C-alpha cells in the first residue's frame, strides 16, 4: 500500500489550527472552500508531518509530542506556501502556554476580523493580503486598525477599490510600526 492511501483516514478535531502550527482558519484556501482544514478529509492533502503523527500516537498538535521539535521542524519556517509558515513554532508554543481554548478563542476572533475585512473591504484582490495580515499581526493591532477605520468618516463615500487600498495601507502602516513584514517568503 502506498503511504498516501494509508493517510486517507487521517482526521483531526481542530480543523482551524493544524497539527504543525499553521492557522488554517485564516488561510485564503480554507476561506475560499478549497481546503477543509488540516485533517478534514476530502480535499485535505496528507504530508510527512501527518505520517509522523500517526507513527507517534497521533497527538493533536506536534508540540504535544515528546520528540518535538524534531527534524521535521528544522527548516519549516524558511519559506511559505499559500499561507505563512513564519509563526508555526511560535503559535504552537503560544497554544501550549495559554491553553487550547484560549488560543482557539483568539483565533476565532481573528477569523471574525478577517471575515469583516473581506466582507467590507475586499475589492476582489485583497483576500490573500488580508489573510496574511490577520495571520501575522497581533489581534490587538488588528483591533486598533479596525478602530481607525471606524473613525474614518470619509471611507464610506469611497469606491470599493479605494476602500480596499485605504484599509491595506492602514494594515501596512501598523505592521511596519510593529516590524511585521506582510509578504509571503518564496522558496529560492
């Protein structure tokens, strides 16, 4: 039997935060309905970390494995795919520190902020940018940007393209202030 056939039954209860620390709930692929979330069955792509999990008793998150961090994490944050891998290890540690429920509440709030941005300020070209910004920025910083948007009396009179550009600029300004780079890192 091929390894990927063995992975067809790989499922998890948390489809918004992956085994390896990706925030699937903030991913443009998940939001667009192209991926069910890590371990969500049909459409989910098996990977070496899922295979590793099956071999080590199927911990819900890699950070719960006795061998974490293992060789699978040596270069995991060097480049990105369609979602940022930059904070995988940090987010796993944060979940460990504050607990799964507190982490899930924070991610749920971030997802609501992302959905609000997409509903009100996406000109059809900002889904990936907004997903990246919400993924990489702290929740408090995103809330501050939302407050700035709420105080902007002129924004409602703008076209959707102008609104999208203004909100993108506000997020970029806050990210620059916090020294956060809102850009995917491509593999060389």
